[in-house]
């Protein structure tokens, strides 16, 4: 196994250009992390920052680069002064903790006293991961309920239809005459009719999707 570097990545973030120019927000975070590094005896600390970025997601060049280094074994620890410097999304944070576990690096969040190098830190990470899983399930339930409501209102879901009306009419007519889904698919394939997404092959499931879409359109008309 490739030996992992002992480098500690200290992540800093400020959300506005003004903070970036003044350097005050970055300096405060750096001071806190430097004090902790001295206490722990971390001798190889590399500072990585995102200046003028919010924490709504992880789409930031600094954190992306840091995670790449950790994945490649070029660093062993990611440390931040406060959780909100890293992420305001519990789901994103839970993903980072799981990624750290799988890839074999440590995550340290100083304001939470969360340190995955310790047993108590691992326990806290597990608890937060459970809450994140609960949040994912709540989001899924809300999304499902919203989609069901749209269906009851006759709204057509999914991507906009790009299938020519003539092809849809052919499928609907064939089905009305009693043809099976497989038979309709075979007929379309013999005639080299492209699917709605430009595919060259029809299947019973593809035909059924067109019929479902047509029924929803008819109900909403």
C-alpha cells in the first residue's frame, strides 16, 4: 500500500470579496488552526482557501483540490476551524465523513471538537451520519409526495417529449387495436423509427412510457 503523506491540510473560507481583501476572516481561522497545530505537534501544515465562496455546496476550487490531495494520499488530515467554513449542508458533511473513512484520512472540526482520529470523534461522526440519512429520507418522502400530487393534477412528469406526433399516434392506435407492447416495439424497430431520445431500439418499456405520457396529456387537455 502506498504510504500516505503526513501533510495536514488546513481549509479556510470566506464568503465575500470584502472579507477576502481585508483578510480578517481568513486570519482568524488561520490563527485558530495554527494554535491547534502547535498543540498537536503538526509540523507540515498546508493552508488551502476559498475566497468569496459560500458554503451552500462543495463546488469550490479550494476544497476540491484539497479532497483530491487527500484521495491521492498526498495529505492525511483535513482540519477546519468551524463547521460552517466547510459546509452548511449536513448531507455534504456526512458525505465527507464517509469519504474520509473509506479513503483512510482524518477530518478535524475544531469548533465541534470532532476528530475522526479518536473514538469519541468516530462516534460523533456516526451520529451525524444517522441524522443525515434521516434528512435524506425526509427529502425523498417530500419529493415523492409532490410528484404524486402533480400526477393527480394530470401534470406530465419527466423530460419534455421530443417524439413526433405521428409516431405517438401510431403507438396509441396500435395499442387501441389490441397489439401487445412487444409487437408494437418490433414494428417500430423494423421500420427503423427512432425513439424520443434518438435511440435506435424500442422495447416494451419504451412503448409503455409513450402510452403513459400520451394518457397524461389527454387527461390534462
